[in-house]
């Protein structure tokens, strides 16, 4: 393993992480350590009851992983590295240990393995993965079930979730092996038990912020469906009740409804329908019942379509009653699968003013209204005279309250019935400025969009959109003014459009306009875009911008810019960054020295002596900084 230094560690980790890692090391929080090849491994105590497990890889760079919530490049990794620098003998040399095992007797090795397993019996599954229980033996399913229940208790501890998922994945591999052995019923049982226990864990509050557990569930669902499709009708039917329980109890987006894809057949779909519908009234509050009702009806409709039974989808929706907009949406879609467009449109119209109950299918009915209206007008099944313009306007305004992606369809419908001007005037009178802007830009009314942008308080990116439209219409002056307004309103990032507009300001603005734009820059990303055009042609402005944003630009970028500027401006930008850096933290001292070298290079001997004298007087209390300076500049610093 190559040698590393404390300075390198400080560079690889951010300042706060390094500082906390130093504290953990000094307090003796490192538990154990192992060295193997180019890696260090160990435990470091933190805020959790059990120590975190840390691994550090030392190659060209340092990279650490940890079982703590941060996961990578954390303070626990810093502590382990500092322990290695301080006392390498603290670490067990795994390479040497493994080499020595060849000299041990069989009895010694067996004793060693036995003592390890005594401390953690579950390590058997790591040491001997080929000794799986359950393979080809139905009688072991109960043992596997107990193991799953035992492992699932570990989800109570937030910090053990990744470890528990890995252990459950070992169990899933048993199901995978059974699937390969064509023992489909046993394989399906293991997958289903895993899903049941994980869903129960979700219901009791397991944390799955990284999505690891959800991905595991999906893998189990895929395995289950592969096995279930190979099972007989009686075996499939025996699982329907359990699957219905899982699907109706799970509300976390785990796609457990997909389990029915493995078991649903024409022979048992009536049983599935019965099991699902009877649960609606048992599902808690009215709000939950309505939410689950829509989920269940959507699922049944999907299953009927998969089994090529579209008329059954219509039947079950009508049977459950048409109460909400979402019900009419489901019914219309079921009719569309049968090619009944006019009947579907009539159902849509009937449901337009029903209660929406805040369910997902509610707004979709309004969108379907315009989709079908356009199709019927194009196909000649509906005429302009038969179209209710006021109804269409009312639905359009409802959709445009959030500028629906369906606007293009809405516009085409009103053009077909000769009422586009009425649509536009209604939008201008009833919609807010954000919606109005979307419509004006979409329909090419650039001058109106510019007037609206100048007179209203729009979001920065909306102003950029209008500026681009103006630029494309050869209205460069308006484009610059609108871009400056976007900067004032808080434009913090750039895309290709913003880059083009910022270059237009930098290269073609007069002095007053340029100064106004530069005063409005609020982020390093926007500043860098300006600097690409200003560095060579307008170094005074470039220098002011770099000084203003030096802390966020970072040392390397400031260094690059300084190399492109003349001596006077280069020294100014370096001094700005150095002053900020050394006043913030000692971890920046090395970088400060780097930029001091540039100042020295661009100064005469007398200028350098004068500068460094003032600098050391200003920072006389920073002894470690002055020590670094003296080591490099003994010829220009008095003792």
C-alpha cells in the first residue's frame, strides 16, 4: 500500500468532514482495523448503538464507504485513515494472516472456523453458500418462513436496513434455485413470503429512502410471476386471497398488483374480482376506501384487458356505480378498447361535472374530452354545429389552470370549430400571466409575450424563454433587457439558451447595460458564463466579477482565470480568493500558498516584498500559515 499523508486526507474530504474525523480519531472512536492489499477496513463508533463498518480503498485517490447514512467519504473514513497514519500496527495484516493459514493444521482451522461461527451463527451463509436449506425439499419451507420472519425484525433498526436486505437476498436465492429446479410452487411460496414480510415492514414504518428495499420487492415479484405462470389452475387459485391481502394493504408504490399477472386466468378472474371488491368496505376511512376503490377498479380493468375481456371491464365499472369523474374515465377507456368512440365521448361528457374526490383519474377525464372531440371532428362523427363551444371553453379553462400538455389538442379543436379567437380572448381574461405566457409563446405571439414579460413579475426561466423568442425574431435589444431582468429575478443556472443570451449581453451591450447585468449576477455558474467572453476583451469587468464570486468559483478556476489576466488583474483576483480562504479555515492554507505563488510570479521583487510584508502583518496570528510561507519564501520573508 502506498504512503499517504494527513494533507492528502484533508484534500480528499471536505473541510467539515475532515474536522469531525479528526475529533473521532482523537477521542479513540476507532474500534478495530484490518489491512488487506490496498484497502483498510475497520469499525468506528458514532451516533448509532453499534459501530459503523468502514472500508477505504487507497489507489491514486482515497475512496471510503461506510454503513452510516452518509455512505461515502464520511468522517468515519477520516478517523480510520488517521488511525492508520498514527499506528499501522493497530491494524491486523490480513494478507500475512491468510498466508499463515496454510501452515495451520486441520484441527486448528476447524477450531478457528468454529469460534467465528459461535460468535455469529449467520456467518454460515457467507462461509458456506452452497449449504442452502430448502433446495428440493418441501418440508423446509416452514424453516425458511421462520428465517424470513426473524430477519425482518431487523428492519426496526434504521441502520441495519441494507444488511437485512442483503440477508433476505440470500433467501431469495433459494427461491431462484428452486425455480431453476422447476419446483415452481415452492419457489412461488418463498417469493410471496418475502413480499408479505417486506410489505408488513413498510406498513410499520421501515425507512427505504435509498430505494433498496423497493427494488428487492420488484425482483421478488418478477420471480413469483415466472414461477406462478408455470403452476396449475388449482395452485394459482390457492394464492388469490393472499395476493389480494398484499395488494390492498400496500400503498407505497411497490407495484404489488403485478402479482396478479402471474395468477390471473379466465377461469379464476371472477374469484379475483370477488376478493378485491369485498375488501373496499374494509379499508379504513372513507378517503382510503375511495382511493382503494379506484386502485382496485383500475387493476380489474387492466386484468380484464390482459385476458381479452373488455366487456367485463365495462360491466364491473357499471356494477360498482358511476360516482366520480375517475369512474367515467375508466368506463370511457373500457369502451374505447371496443372501438365505441361516440359512446365513450358521451360518457365523458356525462362525467365532466361529477365530484372528482381528488383522485388521480379526475383531471384525465377533461383531457380525454378534447382527445375524443378532436378525433370525432376529424372523423366526421361530430360536426361543428353539434359541438358545445361554451362547454369546451369551460373544460379548457379548467385544464389550462395548470397549462395542460393537451393545449395543442385544445387549440386544434377550437380552430376546427372556428372559435380560436374566442379561446385566446378567454385565456387573456381568465388565466394568470404564467398561463397566458405559455399560450403566447406556443402560438407565436412574440411581441405580446415581450409586452407581458416587461409588465409582469415572471419567473427567471420564463423571462429567458421570452428573451430567446425575441432573439430569434432579431430583437436583440429586447432579448438583452429581458435576460438582465431574469438575472435580477434570481437566475442561478444556465442552459444552452441562457449561455447564448449571456454572450449577447457580454459582447454587444453598452457600458451601462453591461454593468447593470454584472451587478445582477448571483451565482458562480452564471458568472463563469460571463467570464468566457469578458476575460480577454474586458479584464476590468472580469476582475470585478471574479472578486465578487471568488469563494464559490473555487481555487482552481480562480487560478485558471488569473493565468489569463494581465499582472495587475491577476494579482487582484488571487488576493481576493486568498483573503477569503485563510480567514475561513486552516484547511485552505495549502491552496492559499498555491495562489500566493502566482502573485509572486507576476510581481517584481520589490512588489512581492511589499505585498508579503503587508500580508504577514495582517495575518500575524495565523502561525501555521506563516510557517508554510517561510518554508517557501525564506528569501523574501524576514525571520
